[in-house]
């Protein structure tokens, strides 16, 4: 697929700490983002790359490479040398696709090295106002026999799709999946009432909630969110086991030297921890995690197992 966007972010000379020792890239680092420009995924990627450039002493080039539910980018980076010159930003779909697609296109643990678990944003269950005004009304309508409801997602195998399939299983809903090519076209149809409900990243659905074009039914989070304090958690609504959120991390091809992994991991974590970056992301509903390789590895393992069970139970395919 043709590259959709290429942005070189200016890097500065190496910081004194890096100049004294440790690995540094020999040329600009490719930071591959498997989603189009303008998404929350892309926003995080560019914020992190900008801060990492000065720490690594090289430009960090953000390359948007969407396609095939992130498979285009993942398989391209998998084939790259493990020299630290190419990294990949990943999300929940990174753990889904290795089960959803057959034959298995990659192994998240065997083919990639985790570098950093960057951010998290909760998912909000929302519906068009014509469907219901609260979760109880939604549940009654979504369980009714007959035609059933429709739920829109930003694509097959995304975290939104998996979350809604999980809810469908847990709550016994009568509903049909309508996949879209991204968040924007799905929201257009949801706001127009052409699909009944969805579950989305907090930053994506917040504008529609604030102006009344969408109804918030519940939030998938450990606690109520400061931006939506009146919206109950899905645990409060009786579904504590529901898995539906979005996290973003960074990986690289397997086989890199420890010094390479450490330098890249430290640069990305230091960048995402900058106060200005945390404030910028927090203002739109994205929480900074800034956790290291072990945390990302654990999340990949746990999500792989959970999503594999959802794929099996719902009999999902990549088609």
C-alpha cells in the first residue's frame, strides 16, 4: 500500500547523557504508525516521536502505513532488520490479528520485541438517542427478538469490534456487526442513526456526547471517569469481565541487541512522560501509562488469550 503520510520531525543533537555512552541510531528512525493521519493513534505517535528525536540524536520519521486492519504495517516491520532503525506502534489489534487471520500472519512474541506501553484510553458504550436513554433501555431493546440492533465499529478485528462482540456474548444481545474503514465514517453513520450503537475511544465519542447527539450508556474502566462522572462503569452495570479499551505501545523486530532495545525504550518512555505531552493527551481523554517492556509483554500475552477466546466463541473470521 502506498505510504499515506510521511513527516520528518526535527531532532536535535545528542543530549549529554547519550553522548557519554550507549547506543544511538546511525540514521533517522522510522516510526511506523499503522493508522491514517489524524487519528488518536497518530496523535500519540507524533507526540512520542517528537520527544524521542532529541534523546536519540536523530530524526524520528513518522510513517503512516494503514491497511488490512494494521497487517500491512506489522508484516512490513516484521521483515526489517533488528537494528533499531525501524519501530512499530501497536494497539490491541496487534494481539487480535494473530488469531483472527489464518494462516497466522505473525507471532507477536516470537517476531517482535516490546519496548514501551505508552498510553491507555477507556471505551464508552454509546448509542443513537433514538435507541435508548440509558443502559436498561438499551439492554431491553438489544435483547428483543426480531430484527435486532446494529453496531458499528472502525473495522474487523479492532479493539472496538472485539469489545462489542464480547458484550454481545456476555449480555446475550441480538445484534449485527457493521464494520467501517475507520472511526470517522462509522461515527458519521452512528450520528445519523444508520447504525444503532457502538463502543469507542473516549476522545472519539466525547464531542457527540457533549452536544447530545450520542447517549453514553456505560464506560469500560475500573472507576468512573472524570470527564464523564455521571456515566456508570460496565462493572456497575453487571459486566465486570468485559474487555474493551485501547492501549498503544511500541515494538521492534525480534533479535535486537540489549543496548538497542534499552536506548529506544528509554527514549520513548522519557518522551511520553514529558509534562506537556501528558497534559496534551490528558485533555482529550488519553491517560499516559509510560510502562516498560515487561508491562507491554504482559498485556500482549493477556489480550492474546482473551481475544482468542472471543474469536472462537463468536466464530469470527477476517472476512
